[in-house]
């Protein structure tokens, strides 16, 4: 399965350096000098890492294929991807393992289907397409997602009032 390591952001300086929007918990392992990363779209790569640095919590990278600002600008928005199997860590899942799972309330009532996982600065958000067709976003935290049962094809969600569509004022306890 193709996993996103980072999305290339805007150029930084004149020498081809670019900012990265990370999608990995292990950038130091994935973005080592000499690593060759596939891209999406594939026409932009592969890209060879020639240097990385972190400054104020933000990651920057140089690639052998982009040596000036113009080439770096052409990479803006490109996804850096790797091929990976399912996660073997407990309580850790790749987005592709979650997409398609059914989302249920603790009482077993159907909420909808997981359609994606959005990486946000504070925490990830599960994006659910509700039975009504509306989309909602629920923080992917144990307090709101107490059960992730990939083999059972379901996730139990217990969001605070108001995150799901169709919750009217008289539904509140």
C-alpha cells in the first residue's frame, strides 16, 4: 500500500530547499540522506534526499533533482510516498487500514463509514461519511474513538454533542 511520508510545500531560499508537511511519525527514518522516494504524481520523481533539517518544528529538505528555486517551486504540492504493509504496532494504524471501516456509536447504532484521516497540527481527525451523506470530522483520540477493530471492520465513536450532523437541540441530554 502506498503511504504518504510528506507533502512538499513552498520553496525556502534560492538553493532548491523546500518545506515539508509531514505525514509520518518517523521523519528521521524516512528522510535520510540518500533515500530515494517515489512521488505522486509519479512524473515528479523519484526524488533523492540530499539533506534535511528541522527548524522551529518545521522540516525542510533538499533533493538532488531540484537545485534551484524554480525547480523547487515545480515540486510544490507533490506527495512523497513509500510502499508499506500494515502496521504491526499496537494502537497504531495507517490511514489505508481505517478507510472503509464502519463507524458505530457505543450502543451499536450506525454512524457511517470512514472515508479518510486528516493530519492536523494538534491531532488527526477521522473523516466519516454519515448515512445522511454529510461528512463529519472526529478527533482521533481515545476519548472519542474508544475502539478500533480493523479485523472486525468497525470503529466505535463517542463524539461530543454537535460533531455529527442531525443532532438537534432537543437530542441533547
